[in-house]
C-alpha cells in the first residue's frame, strides 16, 4: 500500500471536505484588500492563495521597513525621547 493511501486511511475522520475548503478560501478572501470586494465565485482558490502569499510578503517588507526606521529613530534620538519610544513599544 502506498504511503499516500495509508495516510489518507489513517486520517479519514480528520479530512477536510470541499465545502470546508471553499468556506476557508472565502474567509481568507475577505481578509485580502486586493480581492476583498470581488465575488467569491469569480475568484479561483489558486488566485486567493497567490494573493495571500503576496500580501504576507508585503506585510513582511513593511515590518522590516518599519523596524529599520524605528532603529534609526532610536539611534538618533536623545536618551529621553528614546526612553519614551521604548516605553510606548512595551505597552
């Protein structure tokens, strides 16, 4: 028996149905600014997943940019300003 078949039989009760996948893709689509307002029946699951990957990559870039800007700000600020910024970040 192939490992694929044995895995599918072992996890038979935990398999996700097509309806569940469609529901999850629809929920994911609602989180994506690029395709949020597009009707779900007009956007393929592959497109939603691709847009999700792009969105996550963009968020990572934004976080990296903001981290770099914050580091520069902390490095150029005087001690009092840096302390205020650090205290705000800890909240």
